[in-house]
C-alpha cells in the first residue's frame, strides 16, 4: 500500500465507509476549513477540523488521530479506526 500522510485535502472530500465496522465518515470544506464528521447510528454526528502539520494529516478526537491516503486504491486509513473506502455514488 502506497499511503501518504500528507496529501491535498480536496482529494479526500466525500463520504467514506469503514471496512471494519467503524462509523462512516464525511470529509468536506465548509468555506473556511476542511472538516471530518463521524456519522453514528441514530443521527449522532461529531465534527472535527482536519489539520496538516509536520508532514502529517490528523485531527483530535479523544486524542490525535492520523490519516493516511492511498490514492491508487482509494483507501483512507485512520490510526485506530481502520481503513475506509470511498462510498459509491
């Protein structure tokens, strides 16, 4: 897997499905910054800002969570949440 820790955030905008049972996520730009939403059952949604610094992409959600992106396979990898594939339209 050729996953990169630093990538253009616009490349990962959209809805992503977990491959291991974690909640779905949505990444979007709100006009000011990029944000990631965890979408839980029963319409519970938690939104966090995405950050890029020190050559890594990450967010804080009960600790720092790093994100890697494999553009070739269209996979996101979140430290403790596992791998995600882009949702088909």
